[in-house]
C-alpha cells in the first residue's frame, strides 16, 4: 500500500510540474446536452476537458469528464522519449469520490532488431477485480519471414489484437455506462509468474496462406496450444477457409470459418454466409445472402443503403459503431449497440468547407422497422449536424424522431486551441 501511494504521489507531482513549466498549452473542450421531451427530462449532460502540455521530449495530458452524475473521472497521461526508450503512462481517479482507480506505465525500446516492452499496471480495490497489480515483458522479433512474439506475464496480461482472450482491461462507470480502456490488465496482487505466451506466425505451405501457432503456459502448467490457419484455398475461386485448432489438456476445439468472395463492385457489397446441414456439418447446402449494402458518392454527398434479410441473426449497428451490418452475437460480445427491429437504413451525408474555417457535416439516417405497418415501414430518423463557427469552434446538434414523435434532441459545442 505504501509503495502504491508513493507511485501515485510521484506521478501526480510530475504532472503538476509539467503544468507549471510547459509551454504552449493545447487542448479541447466538448460539451453535450440531450433532452427527452416526453416526459421532459435531461437524458445526457456531459463535458470533457482535455489539456495537453509539452516540455522537453514529453507531453502530459489532463482529461476531466463530467456528466449528470457529477465529476466522474479525472485522468492524467504522459508520453515521451528518453534516449532510446519510449515511455507512456496513464493515471485514473474517480473524481467524485477522490478514489485512485488505475494506473499503468509502458516502456518500449528496440535492441539489435528485437522490440522490447515492459508493461506495468495496478488496479484499486474500489473497482471490480481489484486490488491487483502486475507486469508483462513483451519481446518481438523475426527470423526471415517468421515473426516471433513472447509475453512473459507477472500477474498481468497485455492486449493482443489477434487473440480475443487477451483484450486488456475496460473500466466502467456504473451510474453512466461510460468506460475507459487500457492495454495492461493486472490480474492478482503480487509480481509472481502467472504465464508465458509465445506466438510464431508468418510461415505458410501449399494452399495455406498463413499459419500462426500460439503456446500458452501458466503457473499451473500447460494451458493450450492453438494453430490458426488463414486463407486455405479450396480450388474454388470464391471459397476459402480459416481454421482455428486448439488443444487443451482434456479437450480439442476446432473452429472452421468459411470466407466467401463474391466480388465487390464500386458501390454494392454483398453480405453472404455458407449454409450447412446441421446433421452433417461438413455438408455445404448453399449460400445465404443476409444483407446488401449500397454506397455512392456525388461530389460532397454520400448516399448509403443497408438491407438486412436475416434480422434474427444480424442487425444494423448504431451510428456510434459505424452503421454496419453485424452478427448480433458478435455485437453483444464486443459491446456494440445495434437496432434489433430495423431491417433497412437509408443514409445521406453531406460535408463541405465552412465559411469561416473548419468543415460542416450533415447526416440523416432513416431506418425502416420490420414490425410496423406504416408507410414504407418507416421506423425512425436520426439527424446530426456539425456547424463550424471558425476553425477551432464547432456547434453540434442531434435529433431523433420515431413513430411516437420526437424521441430526443440534443446540442453541444466543441472547442480546441
């Protein structure tokens, strides 16, 4: 506990020192207000204030976030280089309760062609999963076309974009649903050995485009070995397979993922899947088209249309998550919001230069509901716009209208300097 307190105090004092000697300051401020007219209530009131300050080869960042629930988070960060080393640090407090929540330090360098990274983090006991602290030593290099990566884990894990089992840590604010994501995930108290993960990739043979092998050993012994084979050619131009084969102590898991390439025109995307016989999983019975996408551009106007044919398994994600067709199971796994009842989206987006600097954006997404009988199955229209006052000040607005009337409207401002 004493060591943790000393680390926190040292980081805070360092950031305060940056603020006193740094010049110039830069930053952004963003505020948003959303109102539900029936019954009248404020559904969102948020403000984010970010200040960057630079001294020498280091840049410090202060990030303050407020909402209807109060002053929810105060974060600090620092990034810079010291000789051959690159250093990054993060520190997060629960501002309303003055609680320390999380911090991490990442130090990376390159020695004789080998990338070396030390990741260290600690999590407070005020957060689910805490208290915890740990570190990871990551080493990566290559021999010809073969890439080798090693993760030596001391009570922590590091995010690996190619392995969903190692996805860092996401900290949620229960009252608002806001979240912060960091790459270093401390697991338990102490710096004892907890695991070694080695990944070898980049080699291929025959009809297999890429092969990756992952071996994971924990403090309890062997955990698993996984072989990922990507781009297995079948002799059919439009059909390839990806295979994940995992061996554990008492189980073997085989995941076979077909990849269908029906081609892509300049404006039409076809979303398709292979159909199989449930009784004979190796039997392919056909191709199912579960969605179509249409995109075209006229000058500064972009027109899109998405149609979902299998609404039981697929859905259109919200604007925040890209407005794309996604498997519902994947969306739920990764926390992506989607519209379960809308089978089609028609979108118009207009962008252009503002009169006084900056650029404006106007977006209108119209959704059609599979469960209503109104004209054209219209379900909801989402409109948002960004209006520049000058190159560093923008006003934003957002309105949603459904069959019951105005669902909510909001407005905000963004400023930078």
